[in-house]
């Protein structure tokens, strides 16, 4: 599931979006280089499963360790970015699920529907499975990938059954907290603290040049560590995050463009128009019309 650069800020994963337009479920095993060099976002849910290797996954304002047995569910339109730690390739499975399919396909099975809803109600689901349980999950995903690739008779029923079994396994397992191992890389710990602040306060005026005072570090130390962990400068991340939030409000609410500009931290409407068009290639009103 490779992405391409759409604009300078982050990658709009149109390939995943097109996959989900064609069919609501896609399952891919990957062992090569990670195609995304920047944060990206797309429609649908994404289940990111690490089979072998070591990496980090930035999801909104959280940093997760990707080690064998770790699984993360990324929600629709949420900015995220996987990266490799060390030189070994990251073997992973990426399961993409259309939002409407996930939310409605198990309506006739109340038990499974309740299970799915409990999973999606969690702000950010993350697990670390034992080798034995991971072997079971890996086999489920392999069967799912084969059904989708070969499309034998009744493959959609088989797909539905395999997903239900996967959801039950996930729902029964206790979530793990996000991990920031300072002994491994202090950049991720500092970056996560900054990310939490930025994503909690993006609607307010933020003086980036003075953030180092809040976190009691030097300005250069803060800038370098944040860029190392996220791939972006502080100002760049804040712009990307604000525009992404604006896009979601344009798609999901009846708020006016002026109200949205204020809600995402742009005090000046003309600055919001200019930045939004620079990032997306169209005006906010045109984006809303296209999205609908």
C-alpha cells in the first residue's frame, strides 16, 4: 500500500482510498521498504500488524513501538507515519477496512457488532501479543489475504467470518499503553510530549519559538528531536495538523468556513484560505463540495 506525494505537507494516500472504493477490505503482507516518507492519512480503518523487525509508528499525538506481536488500529483520516528502527526490514501486515463496512456489516450479528464497537470506542487501540497468539492472528490474516486474492466461491462469507474471529481475539486482549523508551531514543519521548501539547491546543495561538521554555529544553534540542521523531519541523506539523482538522470539519459538519478557520487556530481568514489552497490545491468551499 504505497502512497504518493500530493502536496508538500503530507501524503494523501489515494491508493488506499481507491482500494476501498473498489472493495471494502484489503489485506497486504509487506517486507520491503516503507513507502511513506511523510505523515499520511486516508479513509477507512487500518490495522497495522508487525510480524518481524523493529520500528516506530506515529499516530496523531502518540508514538508506538513496532515489535513482533504489536498491532495498532489507526482510525479514518488520522495522520500517521511508520518508520524503521535499525537496519533490519520491517515485516508487517496492513489490513484496510472501509468505515461504513466496519460499522454496518455486523449489524445482523449483535454479539460481533458489540465486539467491534467496543474496539472502535477506544481512543487508540494498541496491543502486544505473545508469540502463540500472534501465530493465530497471522494465520487468520494469511487466510484472509488468500480469500481476497483468489476470490473462490463464497469468499465474501469467508472474509466476514475471518474478520469476526479477528475482532473477537482483539477485543478479548487488554490494550497496552503507548511506549516511549527513553533508553532507546529520547527523541521519541520528548516529541510525544510536544505532540500531545500541540494536538490539544492547536485551536489556540501557539508561539512555537517559545515552546522550549514549556518543556525545559534548549530551542535547538527541541527542534532537532522533534524533526528526528516526526519527520517535520514544529511549524510544519502544526500547519499540517490544523489543515487536516479543517478538512474533517468541512466534510463532517455544517460549520461555515469562517467558523472552521477559527476552530482550527487560524485567526486570520485570508491566511486560512491561502494556506488551505496551498496545501490541498483548492479552496475550502471547493474541497467541501468535492468531498460531498
